[in-house]
């Protein structure tokens, strides 16, 4: 019988799903992954891109026999009823940012209730693994308290997370349930990733996977493209961090992490905001970027149907100082910053692994990593990858 796990949350879904995928692949299970905009995957190979939601939870089991189905339960798919007749063995709720997806949900209540529909998909004896650190936690679990297993840094969580060590090379953290303590050593960084690992670990053990087996496999996960990818250019002594952070909470977590692991180096943050999305978050993200950065470069993300200059204006309204510049062309913004910075941390936020920038009249090719690599090749510089061997990004010389 196919086991089904669905993950919802404003952030953390993709990494949690890939962590689960890693464990099941290591256990020699066939895995079909419905990963939203990341596409549809069979045993870690993309079989369909993520541009189309039709047949979201379907696949041909004759050509792709499946033991486990992992799916990203977005608020859009939940609201549209994709999960109404879909039973899951376990659910995971990673996070909730009320400032997101206002273009889909007219109110906070609509947003929460859309996501809470996932509880209705749980089998009678199944559990929802829910992050205890969310501000709206009580509202989220209301009427479903008995079906919840909680985790997080909150002292009242069923599984309490504590970060023990953090460096540019990796992280050590513990998960405590009553008197039992499990210590993880991972190349992933940040409290948010400790939570992702914990969510996956708890879900796996709830499904009966051996704890030692799950822990070993999770510790060997090296990440994937566009999620806290870290690089170093020896000649300029610049560290580069590429991440998909595109919400105020994820940007705050990312820059807070960078300030901790690179405490004595100036931070330059390059980012923008997507068009046709929440305008409310834009000045908030500008404020966050200014708080942690010595300099900010505002550029295009995915303007879509909006005027890119209007998006930049919304972001910059959150600044209290003028320590920012505007370079609309994202590739130019990256390469210009790389040419000028020395012994700095350059954070490329918002696009992650994406391969295009969407405008009103279509899209143009762009990838942050490729812009970085191309600049290094053009200038005969080395690019050393510190993480994510799974991403196939080798050193450039």
C-alpha cells in the first residue's frame, strides 16, 4: 500500500520534503514527489515541470510504481479542493506567515482555514506534525489538538529543539522528547533547518521507521539547489550565499543566520520582491534587509504584471537610511556587486534555484548560481562550494 505524506507551511516545505525523499530512497523505496513549483519527481528525477497543477496528485503507477508519495500541500491546492478526497498517513505543518498569499486569500481566516483542511485528509489514526513556534499555533490546532505532535524551540513542544553548535561548516542540535535526547550533526545550517530535520525525523518515526536509520540518513542530507548554498571566492575573500528566501520571515531567518556564521564580515544583500503578490510585506522586507546588511542592492525578482520600479519603491519605503542602491537587471546587480566587494558576505535572496525572471510580456532566462559562476569564469577566479554536493555544483577554477 502506498504511504502518503503531505507537507504544508509558508516556508520549509521543500527542504522537509527532500529530507523525507532522501530517507526513503536510502531505504530503497520508490518515491513520487509532487513538489509544487519544483516540479514532479520520480526517484529524484524530474518527470514534469511545476508550471501546471493539473493532475497534481496523480501519476501512472504502471510506469512509475510507487511505495511513497510525498506532496507539497500549498494553500492554493488545499483551497481548490485538491486534497478533499485524498487520504494521508501523516501531515506536516512547518510554518505560517500571515503576510503571504494575500493575492489568494482575502483574509487571515481564509488563509488559515484553507491550510487546516489538511487535517480532514488525515486517516483516522494519523497525526499532524506541527511546529509549536508559530504565533497562530493555538488557532491552527484548534479542534484537532488530539491529532497533533508538536516540535520546535518552544519549551512546551512535544519535541524540543536546541542548537548546540553552529559554524560555516555545519550544525549540531538536539531533539528532546521527555527524557530521550537525539543529537544531530548536519551540514545544514540555521534554526529553520533544524526544524525541517526535526519535522522529517518525527514524521518518519511516527510511521514506524527505525530512529537510528532515519537519523543517519537525515544527517547525510547535503541539501539542494537554491537553499542556503554557500560558496567562497579565495581571490576576493568573498562568501556568497544563495537562498530562495522570499518572505519576510525567511529573509529574517537567513540574514540572522549569516550574521551569526560570518560575525566579522560586512553583509551585502541583493534581493527584490515578486509582483502580483502581497504588497504589505515589501517594506517589511526592506526593513529586515537594512537591519542585518551593511549594504543592500534592490533588483528584480519576478515583477510579473507590475511595474518593477513600483515594487522597488514599495521595498525602499521600509528603509530608514540610504545605504541601498537599485540595479534593476539582476545579473548586472550580482556581477557589479561581486566586482566591488572584498572580504564580504554577498547574499543572493529570493530566486534560489529558479531559472527565469517573469515579466508582464514573458520571461527571460536567469539563474543566480549561473551568474555567479559565469562571473568567476570570466575573471579567471576560483569558486569553491561549501555545501550541497547533491546540487552538482562543482568547484570552478
